[in-house]
C-alpha cells in the first residue's frame, strides 16, 4: 500500500528523515499518555492492559520513531556513507504511521486491530534496522566502535519487540523480560551509545575515549536483565555498580556544569541523571526485595525520564534547529521547555515515592501525566512548523 505521503517529491515535510519521524513520535507521545491516563482511571475501556498499552506505546511508537528520526540523519555521518534517501525511509515512515494509527484506534475498538497494528509497526522496525545494518556493513571506516554498539542495541530492540508481541498474544509471562530488554539493552544502550559519542564532542571535552566503557556497561546491563528475569528487584547491586561506573566516567569528561549554553546544559543534565537513576534504582530495589514496599516502577521511570526523555528533548531540539537553517541557539521559549523536562521527571519520581509511603497517589498521577502532555504540546507549538514547512524562528530573547 502506497500512502499519499509519497505523492509530492517537493514536499518539505518529507525532505529529511528526522522531520516526519519526530512529528509522529511526539504526536504519539501525547495521544498514548492521554489514553493511558483515561484507561488507568477507568474513564474508558481499552482492549489490553493499560500498563501494557503504556509500555508498548512509548517504547515502540514514541521512542523508536524518534530514534529513527535521529539515526537516519546521523548514522550516515557516523559511517561516512551516502545519506539515506527518501525512497528508503518513506516506506518505513508509512508503516509506522499506519501501524501506530491502527494500534491506537484498535486499543479502543477491538484487540484484533491492535494486534494488526503491532505487526505493521514491527515490519517497519525491522526494515529500519536493516537499513542501519547495511550502512554498517558498507562503510569503509576502520573505526566503527560507536556505530557497532548503536546497531547492536537496535537489534535488541527488534528482539524485544518480537517478544512483546508474543507475550501479548500467546504467553504473557514473556512480557516482563521483553520490557527489561527494551528498556536496558535497547533504549538505554542506543541513547547512551549516541550520547557518549556526541555530548563530549559538543562540549569540547578533551578527554580521550574510554574503549572499555561500552563493553563494561553492556555486560552489567545484560546481567541486570538476567537477574530481573529470575527474581524481580534482585539487580540492585548491579544497578549501583552501573551508577558508580557511569558516574566516574562522567567526572572524567570534565563537563562544565552548569553550562551557560542551554543546548548543552540540557544534555549535561540528562547525563547526570544516569548515575542518579541507577543508584536510586539499586536502593529502591533492595528495599522492595526485603519488604513489601512498592515504588511503582521508580527505577525505570527515573532512568527513562531523567535520561532518555531529557536527552530526547535536547537532541530533538538541536537537530530540528540545526537542520532547518535556524540559528543554533535556545531562546526564552526553548529554555523554559528544557526546565519543564525536569518538572516531568520530578513529578513522576514523587508519584513513586507517594506510592511507596502508601499515600493516595492519584492526584500526583494526574499531575505527572498532565505535565508530560503539556511538555509535548508546548514543544509542538514551537517546533512543528519548523519540521513541517521549514519555518524560520523568531527568537524570543531570554
């Protein structure tokens, strides 16, 4: 099926891969969280578990297209290969657009349509990873350390996607390990692989690369997933080790903090959330293992929001501005958006702490979802016109 999006070769919106994929990812971020909130509170009924809808939607319909938005733009630069053409990325976008729509609408109407949507998205996911794999195999560059780990993590993403679908359709016990693989071996590894390459470069860090870092991080993440698949919350020692290892590495980079450039500050903040999140994860998992206290997934949300979400907004803003001919600087509006990301993170952490203390956390639940939705609406108001028609920004001075 050829979608109408391919009709106009001159359509600006589809002229660069990051544009349609970012818009789709950010629209999905709003819609998925709105449906999740309403279904979790019992306002509407959906055909699958609200928590499963939340997990699948954000992992594969929000973060994954955002990853393709970034990697389809930067992977050829990392490997000194030709750019990914519109003919290559448009079929993948069409599959993601179609699959996302069917999955989201099907969750309200009937689970059958949700399953169809998942399979369509999976096909697009596989096709996208195959493009990256072909680029990796075709590059003449001898130094492929960073792109190796990015590609490896993207392959784990396909594996977790397949396991998630099998779990939803046939064998629900697989759901836990599918989500663990998706969070730690896929989303975190992709994002950290890119971040440890690009953020020190943007920040003019003069420290040399630590060639053992990614291998050490991967081994510990793999151990985390194995332990969690055996006994929930048993990875607390590994989590603390990850926090200490990455924290030590960040100190070695000697990043200026706070950085006067907001476009760098937001990226630095995202990095510092990594050791905080893993150490917090280790402490809360240890408490949960030894008691009946539940922190309502504080470990994964601190990492996913503190690091992934924050760096997504940072990199997404940077790519959007830089590839549209606008001046690479953050105005007042953008700076406020960056600060708002931390409101999103803190509100979700407070939600988990309230649950742990046995308080009624539904008010904080509503607040955490609302600040998330407002974040993406505000970002869309500022930057969707840039992505869709190449609008030149009028800077609002800080």
